[in-house]
């Protein structure tokens, strides 16, 4: 403060320049501001900052001003309460507005001393730490920064600071990321290695309290935001910064402390921070490919933790590969921004193998023939020497193949959805087939081979139901199955048990053999069995036939559900025999209780759809109305039209059209709506990680914007993409509801 005199004289000078400001505000500002600040700014500028600070209250935590400096430049001053990651958020907003930072000075108050902190204050929030950030900026396109944008910028910064004030840090990051990525969307360019363009040095000798980071780099869009994010995600706190731009080169200096308020002393930590900053800088420009940029950036930060902690040569070279491979970053951004559950279930645990897997993705087909899958799985299981090792080999294969299929679906959301369903179904069938073989071999060691009363081996068949039976699996679809065995008898081992007990134990063993990664992700569902949850897991063929018969106990909805029955694994003769019985029961001339079926649908609507919410599956005109339309008509007309005997919804719609039971225009509309809803359901399940919550987020929410991008509505204006998705949802639901009510009556 020597240049301006003593603290008392500074306060007196500033008080005369801003007489409408309380003396306590001026005194607090002067006593807690970094001395270098007073050497940098003139008294009238300082007075302006104090006036901005005087307007801060707990309900109004930020003030911003924009001054025209001529030649297309503007000086933006932001005075606000101090929050973690605030500098990164501000840099992101400025970049999102297309502003290039030529210079910047960032200052932070010191903590209030005990002697002043305890005194009563006239103004609420006076003792809180504050920041003063001053930026000299110019628009990247050099077209000027008009007054309307000043107002919008002030409003946006204010909204971000309000989020930080309520500790909604992730929400603030998500908001900034979307605004920024919309800007970067218009500036996409090829990716090149940037490791040599960033130089970071650390100095602990010049400051008693802070480590000084000196950064020299090429000036690229959003560089400061990327760097500040790298620091924030490492819990590095910036107390002061100097930003200078000389043409295309940046020279920045940050005064930083670690999460404990200490200097960054450890050289290994410094080296890790160097590499992290470089990679996050590069990754920031790949966020334009992510449906949820905040999710992608947060997961990428965790990913970097995994690959740079080990300073070994192999792992370090792998990290450097990310910089040199221009194809990796966009793909990784799509994956990391798609789903927390994909990250937790696979990417995080398989980070060592991620690069090879991403390379394989580019070369591997979406649908692998079952013969290929069996061969690959068989080789892995054959190398295992114990039951536990065989189980582990099967589940690792399942997870890897599911990941490969999911990658295709995530990065190519507009690709053929039925092919995605078929790829998952083919994999699930091979997994069930192999699991049955291995579980059978395990049980036969203890109990021997189950035999019928005539001495012949007792067969077992696994039947698919639901989406599995229909070859319609999607992301996180349940694997619905029914276990059927040949009949009564006993095993022939020394530890002899009845067939009913043997196959019950076999079903239990198989349910534990296949591991679900998250609730609903490859979860085996056996609820669609005789008597539901109260019934046995495995049932004899004759028991199944008695239950599913005109005189049996099966409810009308169970007759309808049996449409999806299909042989999956085990004895094919037994499986096809049950399919034949299914046809005689489901498509026979027995009375179909249409009113009961329609009332069930109305009850679903009342009980499963919350008022004011849109459930993609259960709301009027949703996915289930298309599925039920096909199934009602299949049961009603299947006796006279064998072509309707199919478990697949799209094939059923085509057969209804070909049989003259469904107008061709309606059939085409329902087909298009069905594929659309399946795509939308997958988008929701992917981010939520379960099959239960299929309620659409509010149309004006950030979550809805991310959903639109996740399912392929990628527009330069993200809000426009979200509006387009909302319009398509309304259009398809209206079409489906209209057709359903025209055909079956009001919902």
C-alpha cells in the first residue's frame, strides 16, 4: 500500500470517492484485500469495486459491471462472495459468451481477523470473504459486445453464483458446461496432441502462503476454464491470479493452495497436476460430443486419477496416448457423459483395458454370430479350473460384450434399434446356455443326473419371456425366464433327491451364477411363472400345461404375457413342445376377456402415472399401449391367422398389417412410435441405471437437454434439440393414444 499511503489515508481517500458507501464496508475492503491489489488499480477503480461490494448481501451474492475500453475491448469487473470453483465457473461463462480474455487480475480477501469477526456488523454478510475479478476481454468474432449481452452476462453470472451460494456445485458446473459446449459446438476442429503446448512450473519460494503456478500455453478456446476446472477438481484453491495474453500465447500465474490450505510441495503431486491439466485441457474440447458435459468431465477427472497415480512407464505412456490419438477423446466424452452406471459398472473397473476396448469397438460388428460368442466364451471358461473361476470368466465375458454393444448404441444412437436389441438378445442366450451347462455340471457332482420314472434322463428347458422372449432387449432390460423340466423322478447319485428339488436347486444356482452389475442390468427375472413369487422356481411340464389352460388358474394377463414365450436354452424338444402348447392356449378359441384386459390398463394408468408427470411407458399413448395393442389383436385374431404367432412386437405389427387387421398407415405410425419410445426408454435407463424410473424430466430442465442429446437430437442450439424432442414425444403419444382409444375405447 506504500504507493497510495497508509491504510488510514487510503480509507480516507476512498471514502471521499464513494460517500454513499458505509464506512465499515470500505474499512473491511481495505483491511482484507491483498496489498498488491492497491498497487495495480487506481483509486477511482478501487472505489468502483467498493461500490459493487457494498451491494452484496446474503440474498444478492454477486455484482458485475462492464466498461467499454475502446477498440472492441471491455473491462468486466466481478465482485462477489468467495466460493469454491468460482473462478472456473466465471471463466466458463465468459468463454460461453464468446469472450476471449486478454488480461485478468484475480484477488481474494483474507479471512476476517478474530478481533473484527466477532464485532456486530451493520451490513449482513460484511465479514464474509469476497473476490474481485477484473478481466479485459474482446469478442472472439470481433463484432463487439453490445449492451443486451452485458445484461444477459450479468444475469448468467448471478445465476451461477446463486447456485454456488447454495452449494449446488454440480448443478453450477453442469449449467456452465452446457452453455460453454454450445459455443464450442460451433468451433469443432481436429484434435492434435497438445502436450508440448503447455508448460507448467511451480515455485514455493516467492510466497509465504501460496505455491505459484506459472503456465505458458497456446491460447485455445476455453483454456482458462479447462485449467481452472483441472485445479478445482483436484481441490486446488486459487487465491490470486494474473492472466496475460500476447497474441496467440498465454502466460498465466496462479497462487494456489491444496485442500488443506497448504502449499503444493510434493514433486509427484506437481507432476500429476501438470499431466492432469494438459489432458483436461484437451478433453474440454471433446465435450461437444457428450450428452452431459458435466458428467463427462467429472468422470474423466476420476479416470485420470486412475491412470496417472501410477507413475510407471507403461501407465504414463498410456496417458500420453490419449493426447496423441485424436479419435479417442470424442468417443470417450460420449461414453463418460452418457451414464454414471456405465462408468461405475465398467469403465472405472476396466480402465487398464479401456484403450484396447475402444479400438476393438471401431472394428467389431454390433451383432456377433452366436457361434462366435460360444467359441470365445468357451475358450475362457475352458481355462478355468474351478466352479468359481468358471463363473467369474463367464461374467467378465458378459460384461465386456455388453460394454461393446453399449458403446455402439451410445455413439451411434440413430443406428438400427432392432439390431441393438438383437445383439443383446444373442449375447443373453449364449450366457444362459453356458450358465445352464456349467450349473448342471456342478450339481451333478453332488446329486447325479435327474431321471424320469422310466429311467430316461429328465430334460430341462429355459424359456424366455418379456423382452427377452421377444428378442427385444434394451439397455437394462430384465432377462425374464421360465424354468421347465420333464417330469417327476429322482437323481441317480449317491446323494439322491427328487427331480423337483434338484431343478429348484439348479434354478437357484443359475440365478446366483449370472451377476447383475446394477439393479435391472442383466437381472434374471423369474416372476412370470405359475403362481408368481409364491410358486416354485422350476415347474414340471405337465404342471405348466395345467396352469396355462382354459380351465387352469392363469389370469387373463398371464395368457397375454405368454405371447412372449420362446425357447432359449436346454432341451430343444421340450422347449418346442411347450411353445406348441402355448399356441393352443394363447391363440385357441377359448374366450378372451377383453374388458378385464382393458380395465387392467386403466388401473396401470391410475396407479403408475403420477399427476402432471409423463411416463414414457405407462402414460396414455406410451410404449405399453403399442405393445398391448399388438398383443390384444394377436390373442383376438391369432386363431385364424397363424402369422400372428410371434413374440416380437414389430413382427406382430407387420403381420397385423399383412393380414388386413391393421390399416397400413396406422401400422407404420405405430412401428415408428414403438422404435422411438424404445430409444427414449434406453436413454432414460442409461442415465438412471434401472428399469423403474421412466418419468420424463421437465422439458425446460438440464436433464431433458442431456436426454435429447443422448438419444440423437444433437443441434448447435441444445435447447432447440430439446424442443424438437418434446415435439416428437407429444406427436407419437398423441398418435398412439388416438389409435388405442379408437380401437379399444377410452383410457
